[in-house]
């Protein structure tokens, strides 16, 4: 495949390395200093675009790919208040779009396990559920996109909760705590705490390579398909 990389930071570089290993060609790299090169003409050389940029620019990058009718896979977090607009445009124009807050296989298994645990804990109101996430100090958004997806995955089984809140004290909301420490790649925990014990389901990322591989698998999956996809389809996880 011919790939356009939008964002050439930590993740963009990991994706580039794995893409080349898998025999793909990188035909366009766009970062802050050459953002004006994100044109329909340049994008038309690519079969798919992979975006790991910044919360402020992700929406514009996705729009540029849609303008050029190029499938786009994005892992950028912190812009999801506009995802409904993206989905609406993708539907109307038969575009190809995949967003994942976390591309790693392990995290997608962790989401599936969390849903099962939350369903199992539904009747045990003596346990208070919460989510904690820890990332490196360079991360721009909080809570992490992965923690938001985790909250959205378990909330349907927590009818006493009316949503999630960041570091909140409101008993009615599922508490999501964010910690920023050193160079931590990404740690997520779903906790159930009672007066007697604590249950914990945890995912700890060891490197960014797992995210990059997942993004590549997603790009290979959506290539030549139309519609809106998720990692559940790419990895065939229920
Ligand atoms: P980073 O800061 O290292 O890289 C972001 C890059 O985007 C920088 O090089 C920056 O110069 C560039 N950029 C700025 N303006 C741009 C523009 N207009 N067009 C293109 N690029 C532009 O960050 P990162 O660690 O590579 O993470 C990128 C995003 O991916 C973040 O939102 C992060 O939370 C997310 N992320 C997602 C996953 C996942 O699995 N979904 C995994 C890791 C990181």
C-alpha cells in the first residue's frame, strides 16, 4: 500500500518503521512545518492516510483526507467532541474512516474483558468502580482517549452512574483519575473497591510498537473498503 503519514512525532515514526518492515511505501509525510503540503493532489498518491497528530489539527487532517476521498485511520485523541460530524460526513459521502483511542491488541482484549467484568459486577453494589490511567508527561489530553473508551464500555453496566467525571468527587459519576509521570507509555486500570478488598483489571503498554502495528493492521483492513470501522472488526474481537 501507499501510505500518507499525518503527524511525524513519536507515533508517526513508529508507524513508518513498521510500515516499511511490512513492505508498504510512505508516499507523503506531513507535520507542522509542511502542513501546507496536505493537499488533495499530494494525498491522491496514497491508498490510505494514517493520522497521529495533535488534538487541534486532527479534525482538519481528517477533512482533508475526505476532500481527497482517501481512507483515513486516526489514533489522535482529544478531538472526539467532533466525531459525530466526521461520522455524518463519512456516511453522506461514502468515505472510509476508522478511529481507535488505542490500537493495541492487548487493550482491545482489555476492553472486552472489562465489559464482561462490569456485567458480572452489576449486582454487587458494595463495590465502587473507578478508572485510573497513567501516561508520560508530554501527553496533551486528559483523561486519555483509552480511558474514555473504557468508561464508555463499562458505563452501560453501571446504571447507578450518570456518566464519567475526571478526578471527580460526584458519587453519581464514574471517577476517572489521570496521572502524568515520566515516560510511562500507557497504563489503564479498572478498579472495584469495597471495604474488604479491591479487584483490579489492568493493561500496561511496554512500548509504542503495539499501537503502531495495530494502526497498520487497521489501514490494511480498511484499504479498499467503504464505511466506518472500529478495531473490533479489524481484530475480530467481541
Ligand atoms: P507527538 O507530539 O510526538 O506527535 C504529534 C506530531 O503532530 C508532532 O510531530 C507535531 O509537530 C505534529 N503536528 C502538529 N501540527 C500538525 C499538522 N497540522 N499536521 C500534521 N502534523 C502536525 O505525539 P504522539 O505521541 O505521536 O501522539 C500523537 C497522538 O496520538 C496523540 O493524540 C496521542 O494521544 C495519540 N496516541 C494514540 C494512540 C492509539 O493507539 N490510538 C497511541 C499513542 C498515542
